[in-house]
C-alpha cells in the first residue's frame, strides 16, 4: 500500500506546479514581447544595418522570429529567404511582417541544432543576436556548415562575453537570472572564437560596446565566417 503524502509534501508539489505554470506563461506571452522590444532598440538596429544588407543569394536566417531584419535586406541581392525559429509567437509575427512587405519567405519552426533544410542549400546564413540563446552553439555551427554550399558564408552579429573584467563580473552575476527571464539568452558566450574553433575562416570582423547600453549587455562582435 502506497503511503499517503504529508500535507507539507502536497503543498510543495502544488507550489512547484504553480511555478512551472507561471514559467510556461512567461515564456509564451512575455518573452516574445521582451525579445521584440529589446532586439529592436535603436542601438541594436544600427548594428543590424551594418550586416544584414550584405546577405546575398539563397539566404537562411537563423532566429528569424519577429521579422526584425526583414526591412534591412537588400532584396536586389537576395534570391530567396528562408528562416528558422523555435517560437510560434515570434514566427507568427515574422510571417505577418513578410506578408506586409510583400517578401516571399520560407520560415519554418525548429531549432538551430537540427535544421529542417537539406545539405548545401544556401549561399548565406545570417545570425543576429541569436547564438546567445541556442542550447548548443557548437552543434548550431556544425549545422550552419552543413546547410551552406561550398564557399558559402555566415554573416554574424552577436552579443557576448565582454573583454574587460568589470563587465565580465556583472555578466557572470546577471546571467543565471537573465537567461531564465529572456528566453535562454546568455551573456558570457564567446562569438568570434566559436567560429574559429569550429574551423571557419573568419574575416571582416568588428567589436565594440554599443553606445547608450550597459556594458554587461552591450558587447557585440560581427563579421563573416566562411566554410573552408
């Protein structure tokens, strides 16, 4: 006979259940709005404008949810645009934005670690403020290599681990809470180092603290990583 649970045990289970429900509601309703707001601020849009127009050929956008980059593409250089994002809410926004702009797109639900696209499908993979939130950055880098054609390139613009001790200290303090509030966003991941360590040829790189942004959140790196 299974012993009955104590009132304290039942109360603990109820609290855990309530916490899990609140977390799911936060991820479903609050996180897409938070990401949409934070990732479209003026300093970030200025950074996006330096990299997105360089995309050319058949393009895959990693983390296309929200459609924030759609207005920045040079459509005369883009033959086709596909995208992947795990958030249904952000994907709905992206598809609606594409319809409004008359931009034919192939946006699919999924994760960067297992992209639903065939080998050697794209000339360019674009990733902007996305690698901070993937579960396995190395697996994502390998998937980007898989879907790129020979000689293809990754255009990246990402925030990550600051080079200075003071903002690093704050990043380490903030990240454990921040990643739960902001859809898995990490503050301490290296960017350029990820591509170099996975054997990509990295060039045309830049690094800076975004203006008018707390330095713990504002270190960005951008450039081009080519398949070799």
